[in-house]
């Protein structure tokens, strides 16, 4: 047995941690760019005020870039980078869901490296600014991963940039920011976190340590998905569990990466406008069926068991409640999704490496 692990992020979990641990920020510099979403949710949920108060307390100057779109594009990152450069930011703080945090990671690169899209996606860059993450959704795990997922119109898809320099130095995880999150965003982001846990658990790159994280995340998130499906108001303990589960799933994918559902899901987001979690959730049951057919691994059964699910059918039923029906698509569109998803490296992380016919079958099955 051989494996590697490195967990460079200083994580603070709990209500009030941003202000309590404000002084931690002083280690990163004296000028920060706060990067947040354009919809204003971080103003409404209190995260932005807390971050500004923490910076004030730590005597750090800041500017706010509040134009991040969902599934941020490279252009969106370039706009933020201009501001970071003009104020000579020493570090960036992503406040919001995965989109603002991933945009902050992109800005951390482009602020110090004036590079082409190709160089950005091929990791041809030098130093990167330190990154702080303050998630306000419980889903992506980007607060501990080395990835920034950006939308490229040039390549008509979402592309993951991965390097250890993109792992945040500090992550403040305060579940209070998620307490007023609408039902559909709660469902989408929880399904994303669940996808991370199960894709990592069923990755051929799994290690004893990634399994510790993914199995625990499956336990927590499997239970919480069923609570969300009841459509009742969530309690604080559910919000805490979702943020913890999402963090654990993020730790798991930081060791293994994601796999087929994400590779296909990127096309569903780019071409059909589905949210990231919804796109994954629509693919999950067909992908699991594929694994059942093509793999002898006992992990498929244990993954379902850990998630408190009896069968793939039960997962399918749950995903329909949480993510809705698949979008209508034409044969031409489905062919395009096949070609695009085969380009994603994530496709080849699964316990069984799919052939093109398998990908066609999975896409037909989930969209048919
Ligand atoms: P998101 O795109 O960041 O946000 C979705 C929506 O939720 C936005 O309208 C946002 O509003 C709103 N929102 C955020 N927090 C809220 C809150 N507390 N209350 C109410 N509304 C809130 O969603 P996400 O699912 O967290 O992130 C998805 C992105 O992360 C995708 O681009 C995906 O590819 C990426 N991702 C990255 C990794 C990684 O390891 N790097 C892993 C998985 C996914 P605002 O407009 O105000 O922000
Ligand atoms: Zn994801």
C-alpha cells in the first residue's frame, strides 16, 4: 500500500469563526480583495459584513469585487484580476458559493500572471496570491481543494485548473451563512457534495485516507439528502451537518478528484443551463447503473449502504425529487455532450474506465 496526503488549509468551523479568528488574516498581507457573487447573497446572509469587520479588526485594507456570476467565466476572472492588480492586493478572499471562491482562485493566478487562456488552463503560470475561503453554500468543498472550475467560451465547457497553489490558506466554515438558503439551492449544493463523496469513494484513485473522508461524508450527506427531500424547514443541526459533510467530501476529492458525473455534468451546465449540483444529480443514477454492470467492486454496495439507500432505484427517486427531471435534448446535443465530456480528465478517474459506447449509454440513459 502506498499513498500521499497533504492538508495545507487552516480550517475554522463553527458559528462566529470569521470574527473570532480575524487575526489569522494578518499573516497574509495588508491589502485584500474580497471576491463575491453578483446576486448579493453574501450581503444578505451576513458573511460579507463579518469578513469586512474581521479585516477592520486585523487592520487590513480591502476592496470588494462583487460581480461574480454563477459558473464564472475566464472573462469574469480577468475583470476581478484588473481590480486586484490596481489595488496591489496581497491576498484574495472568496466569499460565497463555489463560484466566487473559484473566481477568487482564478484572480489569485491572473493578478500575478498576465497569461492567455491556454496558459491558464495548461497551468503555465508562476506565483499565486494566497487565498482565503468563506463558503456560504454547503456543496463544493472548494475551501479545501486545489481546483478552480472556470467556464471557457472558447472551449465551450467548464475546465478545472488544479494546482496545490490554489488550495486556500485559511477556510472559515460558518453554517449560519447557509441558514436562509432557499430550498432549491440547498438541494443542488447538497447533491453536489454527495456527488463528490460517492465519486471519490468509487474512484480508482481511492486510498485508505480518502475512503475515511468519503465514507463518513456518504453517511452524513445520505441522511441529510433525505431530510431535504421532505421539504420541511431545516434545523441548525442539519445546516451544521451539511457544511461538515461538504467539507469531508471536499477532503475526499482533494485526494482522488471527481469522475464521470462531473465530466458529463459540465456539458449539461454549459449547454442546458443546469446548476452544477443538478447536473451531477441527473447523471448519478445512470453512472451508478453503469458501475453495477461493469464492475465487480463491493464498493458499489457499501456506497449505497453508507448512504442509507437500498438500491440505485431509490437513489434515482431521491435525485428526481431534489434535481427534477432531465432537460429535453436533441440527438445532436447528446452527441455533443458525449464528445465534450470525453475531453474531461475526470472521465478517467472512475473504478471502471469507460469506453465511448459507455459514455453514450450513460448519457442516453440519464437524458432519455
Ligand atoms: P454558486 O454558483 O456559487 O451559487 C449559486 C447561487 O446561490 C447564486 O445565485 C448565489 O448568489 C446563491 N447563494 C450562495 N450562497 C447563498 C446563501 N447562503 N443563501 C442564498 N443564496 C446563496 O453555487 P455553488 O454550487 O456553491 O458553486 C458552484 C460552482 O462551484 C460551479 O462553478 C462548480 O463547478 C464549482 N465547483 C468547484 C469545486 C472545486 O473544488 N473547486 C468543486 C465543486 C464545484 P450570489 O449571486 O449572490 O453569489
Ligand atoms: Zn462538484
